[in-house]
C-alpha cells in the first residue's frame, strides 16, 4: 500500500498559542449547565465569558449563543453543544473554535486525525450548530463568526474553526438559485440588469458579481501577467430587485454578453450565515472538517479566509475523511476572496458540492488534493478568478504548480456536472496526473465494493462529466492530461482503457484561447460546442479517441494534430462498457410534523439511473432524472430509524455499498 499523505499530516502537527502544547490554560470559563450564553447561571462562578476568555462547553451541556459582541473570545472548546439562536442577530469574535470531545482546552486540534479514533455512536456528539437543516438561521437575521488573531497564537494555524469528530453545521436562509445566466446583454454604463429567471432569497443590499465575457488576449492588447491585473468580472450591490430585473448601485464599467447560448453569469455572494477573517491583513482564518465528523453547509458565506502559501489552511477543508463523512454536503455556499483555494477535498469521498460560488482565490479553486478522492459530486458550481499561486510547501503532488484552475483534480472517478468556470488565470478545468522521479500515481483507492486497492489513478474514468462550461479564459478552458503551461503530455500515455473511456458530454467552451486539450488515451467526446477560440482542439494525442456532435464557430485554428497518435473517429459514438455501479449519498433526512421522514439525496452514474431505493420505497426525481431525488418514509415519531439508500442503472449495475444512515430518537 502506497501512501502520499505523510507530508500533509506532518504539516498539520503544530500550533503554538500561549500555553505549552497539550497543557490546559489557567482561567478557563466552564459551563455549569445548559442555558443561554448571556445568562450568568450557565457558567461556573456566574462569569459570562468576555474578551480574552478561554471557554469550555462540557459534554452534557447545550449552550445557546444569543449575543452580538465585538469582544474577542480567545478560544471555545465545544465538547457539548453550542447553537446559535436562529431568531436573532448574533456575532462571535473568536481565535479558535474547536469542536471535539473531552475537556482539554489547549489550543490544538489541527492534527486530530493523527490520533483520533472512531467515536462511540452512543456517546453525545460535540456540536457547533449555526442553524440546522430543520431550522436554519431565519431570513432577516444574521449569524456572524469573525475569526480574529489573538496575540501568542501561531499565525500559520490560527485563527480557525476545527471539527474533530464532532458535528458542525452552517445553515443559512435558502435561495432558489445562487447564480444563473444573464437574461439579456448588459452594456457598459447600464445599472439595470436582466437575469434569466426570477429568484427567491436575494435581497436589496446583497453583493453580486457579473462575470466577464471578454477575455484577456494579446490580440486585444489586454493580456496581463494575471487576470487580477485587468479583470472584467464586476462586483456590485443590489439597489432594487423586481422579478428578473436587478438595479445595481453603480453603472457597469464593461459589457456582459448574453447572446444565444453564450451568456455571462450573475452570482450572489451574500448569505445570512457568515464566517470571515476579522483582519485579513493580520492573519487569515480557515476551517477544517476531520474524519468521523458530521454536518453540512447550506447557504453560508466564507470570506477573506485561507492562508496564502500554507499547506492545509484553506477556506473550506475536508481533511482525510475517507468515507466517514458520507452524507455531508456543501450546498449554496459563497466562498470569496480566498488566500488559499475555495474548497479542498483531501482524501475524502462522497462529498456533494452543489450550487456554490467561488470568486477570487489564490491557486486552484475547487480542488482535490492528493489523488485518492473518489465518488465526490461537484454539481452546478461557479468558479470565477482562480489566480496564479505558488506550489505549497510539502504538498502531496509535487508536480502541481497551483497556477490557477477553477477545478483541479488528479483522480477522475468523481462527478462534474453543470459547472461553469470563468476568467481563471490558467485553466477552467484541469486533470493532471504525472509519474516522475518524485511521485508514483499508483495510490490506494476505494473500490465500488468498499475495499481498497492500489491503482494507477491515471486509468480511472469519470463517474460523470456532463453539462460543464468554461468561458472567458485567457488560456485553457478544458485540459485533460496535458502539461502546464505549454501542453506537454504529463500522463505519459497512460489512461482509461477502451472499455471505460473518459466520457465527456455536452460541453460548452467559448471566448477562450485554447479550448480543449485532450491528451489522455481512451476518450469519447459526445457533444461539444466551441466558439470564439484561438485554438479549438490543441495538441491532442489521439489514442483511441472518438468525437461526436462537435460544433466549431469563430475558431482561428480548428485542430492542431499531434505528431503521435492517429486521427480520431468523428461523428460516431463507439460502444463502451457500462459496468460501473451508481453511487448514492443521502444529503438530508428531516422529520416532518406528521412524524414521517423526508429523505433527499444525490445519485451519480455515467449512464441513466433506473431506480433509487430508500428502505422499501422508490425515490422520486426532483428534476428531470434521479440525480437528485426524494423519498418520504413513514416512521414512529418516537423511535430510532435506520435508512438505507441504493441505486441501479439501466445497464443493470446495482450499487454495492448503499448509504446507511441512523436517525436517532427525537
């Protein structure tokens, strides 16, 4: 068994901060009972925590945070439950929030995966609840966590929110859409903007962006060393909102195109649950979920986070969770002005990331860190302005230049559907896996039956790659297996076999320099629209490739054939073998007033999903297919319930490892 995880684990071992490592600080304020934060009776000695306090919420205690204070708490160790009052405005300024069992209040927790075992399912789970799926922070109220640097802490690791085997929820007021297309072209000088459909959950005063639709290029003399030197994505505030019409606080400086299928995007960055760095110039904060943790994120905003140049200190970080967080999701989040990526999925499987907006990141944005990640779902996310960064110290994959890709991965056995990338420095989407003197891509990877096996990750196909778009890219729109930045084949001729090719469906690439760079062997492109590109298909390596329904418009160079390989089949869809089973994630299970359970989830497959079964009921689709589904289960209101969900595709492949979930007694 090969392991590429050691450097990252070693990098997470240390955090200084006042007291010696592993020693409890003096003057800790402990909870005396369950109650409200603002009530003296909640705390031992009747002392309500104030500026500089170290706080411990004990295992059996549930404390409701009900204040709005700018007085920074040094640290809060949550061994019990800390829940934010969803019916009032709250604010917590803090150096460290640590969700972890036990009563040790030392300022550690960044390497709990190195020593943390599976928790007892019968024991109370430490919980930070900033809203819950059943009761999010209500619209019109705001929960704000400001991560502030406290003197004596290590700026390399603090301030932070860390969950070590506990439950952590950030649940804001829902929105019908977090981003969508322009309804019609907006011109320079306009203040009124039309969006493609009416939305709910957007408000006057919200911060929005309109994505660029004119790329940097040497041809139009706007080309710079980085997009950040001459961006055309614009930030504005909503002044009025009426159906599909937005009035902005200031006129637009640039035009934003909406012509046929080629349309810019409008995204809302504002949420009523916010985690931010108090002073990014002093020290940026970060968040981490470790293995055996639970909880999800919905309609929350993460801004000014991520420590530039520091390994493992990202805006949102799922760290080596394996299968232990199956069921967790990030839905409708806004992650912007990040010093170090938007969402990092590291050694973690089955995470669902949907309807998120990533805007301005140093380095890659939506990022899978070490090449072992499988069965994750990235669906309908928007990636805008991933900027050139530098390789991180002791990073797991030494060949990664961290040079600004909206979506970056080294293992394709995941789902990428309905995403859009725009105005990134180097790539919209980049699959990169290299074998060299310092790295062997044969990694220990989860199999469909739940076992693990050493596999060359270059050979793994997509679970699904469908409906993705990349536009207004100064360089690459979609790079599958090429080098950086000048196109050398990095996969070394190794890729999926002919029976399990990369299947790339319904892709739109427009207003780009290099549209498509297909290098990996065994590839089926079924539906690709390329328009307004310098190069449509750049330096391909045609080894067992087939192309069907490819449309080219306004292309300077349609193809640049590689000296190796043979000309691909065109306008033919070859046979391929669908023998991979679907993968299912239960994303929510909520008790309804009548006692029944509403179960919702996500299923992915490279073919058509025939059936999703939840206990003894068939799920119904929430859209045009069963990729998102719902089932209503009858249940005894006072009883524990066990839920099992699995799927079968039209080829007859049945999921071998169903998702199993336990719903405790209320």
